[in-house]
C-alpha cells in the first residue's frame, strides 16, 4: 500500500453555504490537506479544469447546477477524482442518480465530521493504494456509497 502524502492531497469543497465551506475547510486543513472552495458548480468546474484534485465534497443543491450533474462533469474532467455528496436534501431520486454517476460516498446534513473524515481518509488510502492515476479511474466504484445509504434517512 502506498503512503498517503497529506501535503500533496488537494480537496475541493463545493457548497453554496459559506459556513459549511469554511467549517469543512478548517477541519480538513487542520488535518494537513490543501483545500479549495467553490460556491457554485461553474466555479467548481473551472477550478477542476485548472488544477488536479484528489477528492471533491459536493452539495446536491447549488444555485447554478444540480449536484448530480456536477458529479458527472467532475468525472469527465478528472476521472480519478473521489466524489462525496453532502446534502440536506436526501431524496431517493438524488441517491439513485448519484449512485448511477459513481459517487464514492453519500452523506446527509448535518454530517458527523468524524464519520466524514474517516470516509475521506479511507477513500484517499484506496486511491493511493491503487496503481491508477487520477485520470485512470475505473467506473462503478460505489462501495462506500452503498454502505452509507442504509444509515441515511431518505425521503
């Protein structure tokens, strides 16, 4: 297994709620990760085209794009990026769409920060332990998403 070098890990947090972005950024940076913030899907796509991210935490409800569509765009731009949904709107339609788009994990707000960090670290270890580059990610990596869903309350 490869060792995860924290100083090389880049995470993109995409949420229109500034408090959530700031809180997640503070928590992740305190653990040694480099964090960028995007408050819209458009900004997230632009940042993804410019820089390489290991992982993105995405809100479903954004002012300019549905988060499930952003999942697909992020995969097209960077196939190896780990994508985690964080939403206050856990509708079954969104869960199914997210799973079909290959989401790596799905959390509802308010999220338990310890659980989110644990999942982020596990996914980054899996990414580091694989021989794939961020551009060479296989389809259908949804094991954690499927594990997360039963514990979530879905409308």
